[in-house]
C-alpha cells in the first residue's frame, strides 16, 4: 500500500474498518484547538475578530473527516481585510 497524504491514510483506515469518520473528526478537532487558540492570539488587535475565530461546521456531512477553522460571521466580517490587505484606491479626477 502506497500512501501519499493524510486523506489517503484516513480513507484506507476507514476502509479497513479500523477507524470511524466520527473518530477522525474528533481527533482532528482536538488537534485543531491549538490552531484556533493561536489564531485568536494573533487577532488580539480586534476583539470581534478574535472572538469570531473557531470551527466552521457548514458542510460537515459532505466532508466527514475534515475540519475548517476560520472567522464566523457576522463578527468576523472584516477578517479578510486584515488577512489579505486592501489595494490602494484612487478617485477619478
């Protein structure tokens, strides 16, 4: 068996009956808590953005072994500006 990524490892373990997708989600979520804590600490400049960072549960059924972490709306509605910046804007004169 040749494994190239974590996704393939998880699929193989699930197929072998050694791992349940819910167990995978639980393990990944526990490990991801460190990422959430770090992201909140780095966003301390804005309390609303810091509080909005967490696990995104949308599409859990479609991706049973994946966990998304990011800002939740409406509290994190400006987070993308801080993450990626903005382009200079000039008025036509």
